[in-house]
C-alpha cells in the first residue's frame, strides 16, 4: 500500500485486509463521508486518526494514506436532497457502498453532526436471512443518541407489488 487512497479505495483496502462486518463497513463509509463533507483537508488526518485508532488494527501509516475530497473542494461528487423542518434539516443522500446501494436520511443542524434517522438499502448478505437472497432493508434509529439502529424492517411483497397480475395500490 504505497499510494494514496480515496474513500472507495480505502474501503476496498479494509475489506481485503481486515475481517470486518457489513455494519462496520457501512459505519466506516458514513464516518469517511462525514469527514469528507465537514472537515477541511488539513484537519482530516487528525480526525481519522482520532476516530479509527484502536478499532480494527489499522496503523497510523495506513490511515495517513487516506485522502478524501474535503469540504474545501467546490466540486461535490454526491447528490442530496434537503427538507427544512422545525427540528433541523432532513437530508437524504446515497450510500457509496456498491454492495449495499441505498439512501441515508440524517437530521442536520448548522455546525452539528447529522443525527442518523433511517437508512434504506439493498442487501443480499444479511447474516440471519437466506444467503444470496435479495432484500430491501430499512434500518431506523428510534433513539438518535445511540450508535446502533434500533429497528430493522425487511420489506416484503416487492415482487407481488410489481407483478403484471397485481394492481399497485393508490
């Protein structure tokens, strides 16, 4: 690992070299995305070292190879939609994990980290479901102050809904 890595390359490096769960992969992607969107380039390494030190055995040298886009870049590579509410802005944005394409929804306030609200994603590798079976899964944080989601919904009836013989409800 001699070259610098962007977010995707770093996530791929983690998958190839460490035994990590799908949940850790999604959390890591969220952390990297947050840093990319909210931290100036000159602060990113300090934040990465602080957050990732002691997690899965990454060395400081490995972490220092990560180079994210940075909020100081004018060019945004990710699309999002924001809806203003009295409690803050609900922001929906795509996942960057190619194995779990989906949408995250966070509640954001000026100058604060976004609170996780929900995530809906495609998955075919849930440990407790049939291996290889395709699912759409929504994870909900009933308590935003907790790190882990509290509710998981495995959506059912998708094929029946879209079948030619059934009429979609209004």
